[in-house]
């Protein structure tokens, strides 16, 4: 899948006939090239030079984290795939189903609202961009109307093979919530690119972040003989989000809470 710019893998590709496999890979590429690039009339705002500057800053900052955690595939998100809506515009566009922003893994595109604060805009963009730059995969599933391409992996999140259930979504959002806070502290807070005075910002996914923080604190208290510090446990979770390897987290959860606990965590989220 190295020729698919925004994905790490495709599950369920036909293997018995090479031409069928090539056909689906071509279809996945076509979806990426043609979907998620057209503007959303009556909702989307034109990007200003300032918007583009902030988007570029966010992307470069995030790529530094990807390098720290040895992300093999550094996905580049084209500015044409980033759609800026007015404040509350994403919520209006999705009829209240989504707020602030949304990432479409299959298309490699995102929606994000543009508040007056440049810093809040940067945090919003960072959140959705982590989704797009984390380990991602699609799957080919049999539907009544035929084979269909749907999401399979987005960092921590796993979609069941029939496409009906989503597991570990709260873990994904919790890790991204942590990374947003880290991005603010390490790249935004004292950066001269931003001139606005200190204010209160929405770091996104406070509930999921709080639950994950409590889980990691408990893991640290129960496993202090195995780790140098609590940061080491956070790093395992971040690495799973960015690179997609669930095994280290599974082993840690099962060794701490017992057999079957990792599956239960996935089913119940946090």
C-alpha cells in the first residue's frame, strides 16, 4: 500500500486474482484523489494566508512528533484536503452530530472550524490532523449490494470486519487529547508565531482524556517495578496511536487486570 498516500494498509483485498487486487487498489487511489477535495458550498470559508501559515506550522510540528515515535509513513495532508468552516459551522453541517472538526480517513480529508483565536484554530487543526497522520487502514467487506471499502483502523480505533462495531475509540480520542495539550505546551504557548494573550482554550475531548489519564495513573501505580516513570506508559499509548501496534498495550492491560480485560476495554471503551 506504499503507493496509497494516506493509508498504511488495506484488509481483505482479493488475493486469488491479481487483476482484482489491482482494481481495488486503483479504486482506493481514485477515492483519495477525487473525494474530499471539492469545497463545501454555503459552509466552507476561503483559506487566508494566515490560515495556511498556521496549517503549515501545525503539520511541521506534528511531523516532529511522528519522527520521535518512529512513524514509518509520514502522511502529508494537502491544504486542498483541509476544509475550514465558520465557528459552529461543522456542527450545523453535520446536523449536530459533530462539533469542532471531523477527519475522513478513507478520503484523507478533514473539516475544521475557524474560531477568532489563531491558537484555538491551531489546536483544532492539530487534533484532526493527528487522526489523518496516525496509522490507518481500510477494509473490503461484502455488503448486500456488493463489495465496499470502509474504515478498518484509525490509530487505536478498530472497526469490526462487518463494519458495524467500533472499538477503542475513546482510547484514540484520549491519546489525541493528550497530544493536543502537549502540542500547546511545547510548540504553541511561547511561540512568536502567535501574538494573542494567554486565554482559556478548548483542548478537545476532555472526558476521554480524563478517563485515559486515570487509567494510565492506575497502570503506573500497579506497574512501577516495570517502568522508569509514568511517561514511559504514556509513550506506549502514543506509539500505539501513531503506529497501530496494539500488542504492547494488550499485554500491559492483560498482565495488570487479567485475561480478557483488553477486549473488555475495547468493547466498553474507557
